[in-house]
């Protein structure tokens, strides 16, 4: 605290330097500009990128389940596949979904100097990523920056529910989700080992390789970005995370809490050691000296976020939604038969502490099962909507193929009627007729799957969950650049809304609905 106050006092007494040129805070000028630029002491600045987390923002308990990690047996104890849940701190009013901000680049030497109160005019060395930090240094820098922004430049900060953001280290889930490309990457590519597929790692990272870093941390923003516009997420400085290390107990976090974590690899990492799921544990203190461990390649990338209960109104909304999901609101006829409500009554009436604890444990298991069911149903709704859109797309292609074959048959028949009785034309007509028969058989299968998707979405999924799943999936497709499939999804959604009025459509009418 004394060190922080001294640093802030030093910053306050320094003469405000002229604003830095862009090359010192957003050097990748060849691409799109950063989503957000925040001021720093000494005329500096820091660039941030928006990371959309597609969930229904109107539901305060909605979050996004993503599968992180990698199926690598040799490092499975650290980075095996595991479920994670994400939600952004901020709400996008246009899409009604959530997002957070993450720094576009690793903290540079120039930005480190500015946060330390050194307002010397920047030079080219200030574009180099800052290494040699301990975890405690990183937390202190985030604290210094937050306090300066809130105290000196509050209007520059994004706000949620009237509350300004603060700066912190990223969680591992936030970092990996953003590094993989978040909702900007094709969903089929999200689980890949790296976001660039079969490309050359040297185009994206400074690491231990011929023609790359030579083991020294370099300037930020010189390599190619990931789909979110983030630079140097692989290699250069290894980035410190907010939470401590835990083992991967075959798909879940292990019970023992360990040391500090870095992600992304560094200039000392070989190509096989750099991938999105990679994690490294270090002791927080140097075993030889007891001082905070400050590895030569330890750097950081900051995140902008808010706390959760930003107002009394928001807290009440959270409590209300939690009560709905937990089944603790007894003021309805349905609640009278709700097992959780009955169980709560039994717990309140139970006088034996042992039996009361056992009943509470049972109640917890009920709620966990309900939460898993809710998550599974949401995923099922998104998957069914996506499948329905694919069936519509397939029916479009199938109908076009049938129409083309039919046109060929008409042309051949017209030639025969005109007097050309060549056996070749007769064989071609027979061939096209057979192929149309095959296409109609495939069409029948597509129609069956299409109807099943319509029925499932209307009979098995509640309207609110269905609408939420559609909004989230639509945002995913938009962010991933899947414009063609997005149009088909919108068509299928109209079919979903229209289907309840005529669920007994015959095959021809159903096909007309799909192709309309």
C-alpha cells in the first residue's frame, strides 16, 4: 500500500507529457483500429479489444458453457479438456448479449514506466513487451492503473449499470476463450490446438525457432493477430493469470491450490510447447531467496471488468432469477408439487441436525441436477436450431438439383418430339428420371429431419429458452462471419414460429414451408 501511494503521488506530481504517438500503444496500424483506447499516466495509452460472450444478457444468471483444454495425454494433468462458464461484465444494447475487454497487446516497457511514474519521452525500446514481473508486481500494476483511471479519467472507462470498470489480470477461462478467437472464430475451429490451423507459428509468435526471437522478448504487434485482433497471445512474454494453478482431475479442477500460472508460452518456448490450452505453474516465491518470483519472461495482458452486483436493483434481479431456477418461490400452484419446495418444508420442520444436513445435501444435489439439465437443454436448443438451418440449406440444394434434372428431361423430351429419336436421348431421360428418384428419397429424409427439429423446438423447449438460444446462436454466426448460414437460420426461425399453427402439414406443404 505504501508503495502504491508513493507511485500515485509520483504520477500526480509529474508534468503531463504530450500524448504518445500511436506506434507506442496501438502499433499494428495495418489492421483495424482497436475497439477501445484508454488513457494512461504520462500521456500514454492502452488498446483493448472487445470479447463478445453470446448469452442472454436479460437473464442475470445466464452464462456460456465452453469446452477448453486439449486432448494431450502427456500434459493432461494440466490442460486436459474441461468445461468452463463465461459471461461478460458489459451488455451490448444492440445485440442484448455480453462482453468484456482484454488488452490488445502485452504490457510494454513504456506502459510499465508510465504506471511507475516515469514520464520520460518514449523511444523505440518502449514498444518491447515488459518482462521480469512477479505476480505481485502484476496485481500492483493493475491496482495502480485502476486507481488512476477511476480517480483521474473516470469518463474514459466503460460502465455497466452506471458503475465504471476496473483493470485486473485475466482469468484462465477469459484468456483461453479470447486466445482461441472467442465467438469470432468458426465454431468448428474453436477446439483446434491453435487459432491459425496449419499456418506457420513464426507468423504469429516470437518463440524458440530459427528466424524468430533468439530468446529475447521483442516489440509487440509485429506478428499476425488472432481472429479477435489480439497480438502476441502466443510466445513473446508469457502472461500471468489471476487465479492460482490447479491440476486437471480428468475434466475438472483438482482440489489442491498451487502456485502462479502463465499462459501462451514465451520466447524460450519451442513450437510444440505453444498452443491455446498450454499452462505453466511456477512457485510464487523464489525458493532460494524468498523474494517474489519474477521470471525474465513473465509479462501480463490486462482485462477490463466490473463487479457483479452493480446496484440494489441488479442484486434483486439476481436473487429473483436464482429463486426461480432453484425452485424456492412457493407462490404458485406448480410450486405446491415442486419436490424442492416440499424438501425445503421438510428441512425446516426437521429438528435432528444430522437428518437436516442430509436433507440439505439432497436439496443441493437436486439443484445441481436442475442446473445441469438447464444447461443441457440450452445447448440442445442451439444445436437443434443449427441443425434445422442446415436442413433448410440442404433442402434448398436438393430442390435446385431436382429442378435442374427436370429441366434437362423437358429439353430431351422436346428434342424427341421434334423428330430426334436417338437412343442416346432416351437413355439420358431414363438416367435423369432415376437420379430424380434418388434425390426425392434424400429429400424425404431431409424433410423428416426438418420436421423433427420443428417439433422438438416447439414441444420440448420453452419459448423463452428457444428465443434465448436463437439470439445467442444468431450472434455466434454473425461474429463468426457465417452470413450465408445466418440467413438460413433466420428463415428456419420463421418456420419455427409458423409451425405451431399447422403442425399437421403434409410433405408437399412442409417442403413449401422450408423453401419459402
